[in-house]
C-alpha cells in the first residue's frame, strides 16, 4: 500500500472517530433537553451546542464514504470491487441502514431548537410543547443508538476484512 | 445551512452510485441482491425525507 492510501486510511479512521465522538456528545446533550429542572436558557444553549456538534457529525459523515470510495479505488484500481468482495458488500449493507437512520435523525431533529424557543417565549401550551420535545428526543434515541451499534459492527468488519493491510503498513 | 443541503444531495447520489455498480454485475449473489434492495430503499427514504423536511420548514415559516 502506498503512502497516499495509508494517509487516506488514517483520514478515514479519524473521520469515523470524529463522527462517533461528536455523535455521543450530541446524544447526551439532546437527552439532557428533557430535564425540566434545568433553566430554559441552559436547555436552549445545549440545543444550540448540540446543533454545532451535529454540524461536525454531518461533515464527517458526508466525507467518510467518499474517502472510502477513494480507498477502494487505490487498493483495487476499480470501484466495482466494493460490490464484489463479500465483506465489502456486508459493510455497504450495514452502511445503508446507517444512511436510513441518519435520514430519520436529520428529518426528525429539525425544529427542536424552535420548540425550546417557543417554551421560552411562552408561545402555546407549555405542557404540550414539553411533551412534544420529550417524544421527539425519545423517538430519535432509537435510531441514534442503532447507528452507533451498526458503526461499531462496520468497524469490526473493516478490521477483520482488511486484516492484510493494517494502518501502519502505509508508512 | 449548506451542509444540510449537501447531506440530502449525498443521500440521493450515494445510493445511485452504489446501484450503478451493482447493476453492472453480470450475476448477482443473494448478498448483492440484498444490497440492491436496501440501496433502493435508501434512495426512496432520502427523497421522501427531503420532501418531509422541506414541508416541515415551509409550514414553520408560514406559521411564524
């Protein structure tokens, strides 16, 4: 494996670490939004902070598959290899489920800050808004947890399937 | 937010790329057929997710 492929592999790993790490932060911040003992300004700040971290999650998530495609091309000189090797197809299938989870999360999370802003400004029934927020956070927790588990499985598949080309070999 | 727009774009383009390579195979194994089905589902989810979010934002904008 040449230096470019080794470097790209490291970038791929770092992107996944950023993605997973920031996603855990977003998850715990989002979970704390349900805590009514916290001042509404604190909850609103946490929602905005979660949004900022989510921006990094999305960026890492968007770059990761293309770095993966570049790695496939550098290793096998043809992108079709990714649909030919069984372990790569397994990775692709699990990644497809992650894509669906990500779509659910992005589509479902839109407007969460708006709900907290409405609670702060006293717009509408506070109890109803709190219930909406609670329902949204809990409903989104399932795809978020599933996404983390699937990502961990993909990492294991990648490490096992790619055992001949360890990270250090490019350097 | 440009990265959200990019997210939807990639959610639509990535399944298309994978489906392109899967459709180019002369013979598909059950695993590859499974991948084809799931990427078709991802493509449909991405299109409907984009429409859902776009509607959600449009409603929120008209209410405020």
